[in-house]
C-alpha cells in the first residue's frame, strides 16, 4: 500500500510540469503577420491589432505575434501552428485552400475605400528614357530592384498590370533583382544609377518625400495612376487593403469576440480603424491570370485545365452529339415503323392478289 502511494505521488510530481505546460500552451494565441516593412502605418496597425486581441481574448490568453514570410505562414497553417493571420489581399486569396476566412480589413482616412487601397509603384530616374511599361519591356538589358520576399506585396500587382496590357510579364521577371535592402535604399540605388528601376509598395514615396523633399525631382513613376480613393501615385490597379484572417484552429467564440471587438474599435490616432472588404474578385482574377498559387495548374495541360479552357465548346459539342444521337434513334425508329407498315401492306396486297386469282378461276 505504501509503495502504491509512493508511486502515485511520484507520478503526480513528474506529471505536474507537463500539465502546467499544456495549460500554458492552450492559453497562447498565435498571430502571424506578413512581412512588409515600410508599409503605410504598418507598425501602428500591428500595435492596434495586438491591443484589440488582448482586449477580446482576456488576460488569461497570451497573444504572440510573429512577423513571417509568405512561405512561413503557409507552413504554419499546414502544421496548425497559427490562430490568426494578418496579410494583404493577394496572400489572403492564395491562402484560401488552407481554410482561412477574412474577419476585418484595415480602413483609414488615408484610404477611405478598403476595397481599393493597395498597389505598387515602379520608379525610374527622372532623366531616364524609359517612359512606359511597354518601352521598358523593349529593352534587352534591365535591372529592376525589389526588396526580397515581396512577391505578394508588390510584384504580383505589377505583373497583373502587364497581363492587363497584354505585355510579356515573364520577360519582366527576367529583369528582376531581389535585394536584401529596404525600399528607401532601393530608391537611392535608382537615383545613383545602381538599378534602372525599383518596385515599391503603394504610398511609400509619399511617406519618403517628407524626409527627402527633392525626391520627385530625381525620380518618376511609370504608368502613373491616381485615384480619389487613394492619395498616392501607383503603377497598378488598386486592390483591397490588409485583412485579419481566422484559421481553422480558432474557436467560434474567439472568432466572434475578436470580430465584435475589431469592428467596434474607435479610430486610432493615425486615423485608422477596422472595417469589412467585400470585393476580392479582382485579386482572384489577378492570381488566375498570372497562373500562380492555386492556379499554377493552368501552366500545364491537365484534364482540369482542358475542361476549364474549353468548357463552352465541350457543352456545344455535347449538345450537338446528343442531337445527332437522338436524331439517329428517332430516324431508326421511324424507319422500323415504316418498314413494318410496308411489309404489312405487301402481305395484304399478296393476300388480296391470291384471293382475286381464286375468284377469277372459279368464274
């Protein structure tokens, strides 16, 4: 008996750290933020998000926020190591196969329409002979600098513009040089002639010009587009702003509490708040046109692509073939009916002929 009590006590002592560790692990709420330095109000928005989550989840839950690359976010989703993701609209739609759903979108005085609040700018030197995207692709040698790992952030936006203009986006990829330098250093590189062009996030130039007032006398934006919905010059179509995404690991109660807290948060000192974005179809079309992420199968001739590409023709051919088969069946049926009727008529005629011959012989 004493031995049993001793063993039970020893087991409880050894198991206690494991139990405590399990409780601590269960109380951690993990948030993965897409890596994107020098983005408009990026740091203040993340701080606002962290405060909101702590308020919604309570003091018993510890919020852990990590800044990750798109590939790391995908890996965490696959392994079930993240409850919430904060990223731009392109990465959001690319993550749909992982079961994520948008909860709230950044909204601010700076970009009054959350459906049209993000894009990219392609800059060259002011004295450069390059004046359009088409002219840029006509060059044989070109160095376009882009901060490493910003494919979802800026590159896809610009490649989508090439596709929309029926230009060779693959050729632009061959000019691309990924750099570990920040956007501010890339701008300096273009001014100093180290690169012919640089790809930047929307509104970075408008922030950077505050520190360097002479900036616009030294650089220019290719394919400049201005909109009343965003007071920044970009080279691309505008897409939805960054969104908070829930993952399959989050409970329904947590999702409800977070959504309610986010959408009722007052406006921050930077003039930002949380709203809802409703138009992601443009982003889906962008990914499909570029044949990337879940649409990468379009680069190969698979049965799925064949049906998607030629679905209308398949339907028409199917309808035509069905019509031919039906016509053939009906025609065969009618022929059989007519043949039987003709056979019956010939039999009757033969019978009448025999009867006629018998009557004539008797007379």
